[in-house]
């Protein structure tokens, strides 16, 4: 039954059930923040209904905001009409201006009648604009109302689609008959000039108008962006879950919501989608649009007309789903009812309209836009998608890794192999088409070739040699500022901004990819291998050798870009970053193909600044946001956000305090001090003591026990040691042991087997009481996986997962923060604080896998005496920090755990 909470100030928050007190507080704080236009850092533990609180709090504010805006518009229209009437009744006269005195002049020295005239003109313009907005809004509402209640519109559109399909079918049959006739009776070769007599593909005027995206209803294309909420999260599954929460909420039937995604997720053209690679899908989609928008044959250039017929037909196929009329209908269907990505794709298939572009048409009128991180946080992607942030609200959920996400999106790495491949491809392209290219094209291509040559040279290689067999005399890692890298590479005389702009406008990387795909096998014959051209052999030789690690090979193959130059364009764009905000890492390995150039972004705030500057309000939310100092200092303060504009909100958990037992254990059963530093964690006595701790825990913890290790390599070493000394067999007496796989495609199967084992053990009494899952911090199971109820009765954290302090990237980041952030008395330097915070964020994210709802219970065991430090405890989430127990010895810790699980198991 739906409940409704009335908060201070008379704000109503519709809710699907009676909300918890912490949800009421969350919604009230969120409402005030949006009203005041501030930046919020909101923390609400998993299981406390954070998504519903965000939905109901934000949409309640939007509801009230729209109502106030309509009332204000009505008042302005009424007063504007009166002003206009008054102005018409009493126009400024010449005699009035002649009788002016110094006292009747305006603040800028203008006469009063001039000031009044300008003011009335502005008021009339405002009234006219408000009237236009009202007309647009009314037309949209009428259109959606018709669509909601008049199914004839849908059937009419469906009939039109069926007619189009029938015409296409008949045309296809005609072509097949012609082809069959040509096969039965050998077709005569056309003589020179006779090809012009053959009819080209017919395209009616109506189709041309629709294909070009020009519609009679200009208002649909120029619709104003209403005030809206942009909600973004990390993965498509998290976005789909959020949309389902909106559907179940009291706002589910009245909210205009649109889900945005990539072409890979939304494309309904089977011929395009089966290409697999994101870049290939994007390129093919853009190419098909260009084909549909191509000019008529009369306007084609002579060079275009001279292209071989076969190639024109291959590249000239238009996408049947890119139909503006059908996409407008899809847009209205999207705005009519809340739909997730899967429902949007199904609707696109049914309507034979592109969901990717149809959803973008819905952005201006939408009240809630749901989209992935990358689409919102990358300025160029925002611009292409038609996302306007001015005066809007942005909610970034699951934001615990927001800083890392921004850094990753705007960082770039290219290998020596990619540099050589791009150079070889571009050189061959120039040799084939050089005479057809204009002078400016040749100039920029020569500049790109020069850049690639110098990038290889700075690594110590030679662009003319095979990168796989080319050994480097100097190896190691070198880190440089952007300016130093440009000078050392001898490219400081080239305007990279112009080169980047040329790459974007000319689409040279796409042309190059098409050239390589189409002509790679027909260039320069070879005497030794007649079936393999010299160019093809050379290009194959440039390909990196097979990966020795089969785990990473499949994943690397899936993420490899379609063209090496596309990848290098990202690196060139990164080099245009301000000198102080980034660094270039030169990694020289054994061979040139293994070496790389990497751009490292040091200041993610430069890209986040535009978001906070344009938006009305920004909410950064998550289940585990501690420690929040990183967000305040590295992201918001560096982006120019004043401390007075930042609001922090953190709520407790919905579970009773006695349903959780967090504990720091400082020593093991044999009194071995537990301190898993890099120097000590691989010692045999430390590994064995960890095994003994887990053996004891497996005796008292029912169901599932999840144990997190700092890295895959350390887990491998520990597992091998336990297998050797028999500890693994001892663990298997009470729990079936599972291990997190390194391959992403195996995770689901391991989780399924783990869950089935626990369920089976719970139903049948026996010596095996559940399962033990050995996992890795930052791995596949430390984020997004719910170990609720019996799946996670105990979570164990082995050691503190500090990042690799010897990493050049981390060292440079620490030095940068020490130089740019102010030092606080009594606090560690900013660089050292970064390392501590990265560690504790990983810990908090992992231990948050347990306790997923109000009636759940679990124990949390932190195995390392360093957790007992006050500064470290302060970085734990409040709901854990307030009840954590520190046990110096193992005996009392084991007794408390045994009592906790015995009582909770008996009560459940």
C-alpha cells in the first residue's frame, strides 16, 4: 500500500510504502539541496532503499518546480498582456521627450521614456517566448494524449510500415528475377559510356525529404529542453534496475523518462549489430546515414561518379531503421511510458525505427534521462548526444569510483605496434590516392605521418622496421610533462589542436580503416607468397604476437579498436591538455611492439568543472562514499566549487545494531600478529595463520563465507600453499571451497554453483555447512554482487589492499596532489592521504557486499592489526564504525563470533 510522508515545509513525498525514517531524512535533504542549487555528497548504505529515495525526492522537487514555473508563467503572461495593452494605449510621444528634465532620466542617463520603451520591448519578447513554449508544450501533451487513447495512430503507422515492407519485398523479388535471368543467359558487357544509360536506384521526393531528417513540423526538431534530471550510473544493469524502480514508484505512470545507451546496446539493424566491435558498429552506422543523406546523382562530383559500381553499392546502403517519421513516433512512445533499454529495443524492432536516434529525439521533452557515466562525463560525447546541462540537475549514482572513472575516460595509451600499423596503413593510403587528394589533405596526412614517426623514435624504435622483432637498447619507464614530451619528440612545432580538428572533421581514421579492409589484399604482389601480398604480410607482421595469458587474450581481442589510428587520435587529443594537468609515461619494454606511450590525467576536476558550472545542482551518491575528503578536495575544490555550496549527507543502516558484528582481529589462533604488509604477507607463518583463522570461522559461520584478498597473485600463492600443507582440505571439511575466476565469462557460473551449494547444504544436515568463496578486492565480485542472507553470513578482509606504491602513475599523482592541495595541520600530506583513501574505499566497497536488507545479519572480520588505528577506523562507513570491536587476541574474537551466529541462526 502506498504511503505518503509530509515533511517540514509542507512537502509531500509520494512513496510506494511507508518509508523508513532515514529515507524521509534523505528525501528532505535532497529536496532542499535541489531547491538551493547546491552540490551534494549523499551516502546511503545498500539495502536502505537509496534508489527509491533518490527517485521520490528528486521527482517531488521537479513536480513542485514545474508547478511553480507554470504559475509564474501565467502571472507573467497576464501582467505582460496588461503592459502591452498599456503600451499601445499610451505610446511615447515626442512632446514628452521634449519636456524631459534631468530628474526624469534613467539610471544609465537615458530618458525615462527610452528606458520604459526598452523595458516594455523586453517584456513583450519574454511574453512571446513564453507563449511559444506554451504552444509547444500543449502540442506535445496533445500528441501524447492522442497516442495514449487513440490506438488508430499506432495501427496507421503499422500499416504504413507493412506497405513499405511489401514494396521492399517486391523490389527484392524483382532484383532476384533479374539476377536469375542474367545467370541463365550470359549478360553482355556494357560498352564505354553505356553504363550511364542504366537506371540508378530510384528515390522519390518524399523519401528524400524524410531521409534528410527534414520534417514539416519544425517544432519537433527545435523543441526547448525542459528542466530535467540526468541520472547516470556505471553499468547498463544498474541503469535498468533504476528504471524498474521508477516503474514501481508512484511517479512511474506520469514521468517522461528516456534511457540512453550506446549503439552496441540499442542498434536493431542485425547486419550492423553483428559486427561486434563498438567502433565498427559506430562507423558503419555513420556511413549508412551518410548514404541516406547523399545528394542526388545530378549533384555528385565527377570523381564520385567514376568510382567502380561495386564499391558504390557496398558503401551506399542506407539503414532502413533511420526513418525520421518512424523515429518521431518512437520518440512519442518513449515519452508516453517508462521503458528500460530492453523494452526500447523491442519497441524499435516493432516500429522499424532506430532506438539509438529515437531516444535522443526524446531528450528535450524528457523529465528524467537515464544514461551511463561515460556519456555524461565526456564533453564531446555529451555534445554528440544532444545533452544540455545548463540549468539542469545531475545525479551520479554508484559514485564511489567517480574520480577514477573521469581519469580513465580521459587517459589514453598507444603501443609501438599500433604506431607502426597506423604509419604503414596511412603511407599505403597516400601512395594509392595521393594524386586524388587536395593539398591541405596531403599536408595534414604528412603531419600525422611525421607525428607517428617521432612517437616511435622517442621510444627508441625505427618506424621502418618490424616492431615485433625490433629490440630496444634502453628499457624502463620514464615520466615527462606534456611540454617536455613534445620537445623531446621534436613535435612542438606542430599545432596539435589543428591536427585533432582535422582528424575529427575529415574522419581520416575511418577512411583508413575502410581502405585497409577493402584493398589490403590487392596491393603489390609477392613472388614468394603469391596468395599473400607484401603489404598484407607486412601488416600481419605488425600485429602483436599471441598473448601467453589465455585469460586476458579473449578480453583484449574484444576491446581492440577497429583501426590503430582511431586509438592514436585519442592520444593526440589528450596531448592538448594543459601542461600541469597531465603527464606522459614512456614505457620501454623488450621490443617496440611491447612498449607504449600513455597519457595520464592528473587533474580530473578540469573535466568535471564544466558539469558543476552549468548544472543547477549535482548530487554524487553511493552506498559507500567514505572517505569523502577525496571528493571535496580533488574533485569539487579543484573544480572551483566553494565549500559553502557543498552539502554532505550520510544516513545509518535500516538493520538493528545487533544484526551486524564488525570486528578487527589483530592476531591469530597461534598468537601470530596479523599484519599483511608487502614484506610480511608472503611469509609461510602468515599464510598458514590466515588458513587457521578461516578454519575456525568455517566451524561457526553458517551458510556462505566470502573472503577477500588484496590481489589475484597473492590469492594464487595462498591457495597453492594451503593445497600443499593440507589447510585447503581442512577447510573443505566444513565448506566447499570456490575461487573467483579471472575470466569474466566464468563469474556467473561460479556464483551459481556457490549459491546452489549453500542452498543444498541448508536443506540437508551434514558436516558441510555451506561454501567458502575466495575473492579479490577490486575483482569481479567486490562490486555489484549481492551476497545477501545465507550467501554472505560473514565477510573476511585479509590485509589492507593498498595500491602499488611503486607505480609511476601513483607516485606522480601523489606528487601532484602534494604540490597543488593545501596541507592541513595534523593530517598526512595529500599524497599519502590519497593512498590511504584508495585502500579504504576498496575495503568499504568489498565489505558492503553483505547486509542487503532490514532482516539480514552478518559478521565482518578485518584481519590486520593496522585496521585498529583510529585514523583507519574513522574511514569506515558510519554504520560499521559505530559498532566495530577491536580484538587483540583470537580467543575472545572467536567466542564473540560463535555467540553471534548461534543466536542469529536460532532466531531466523
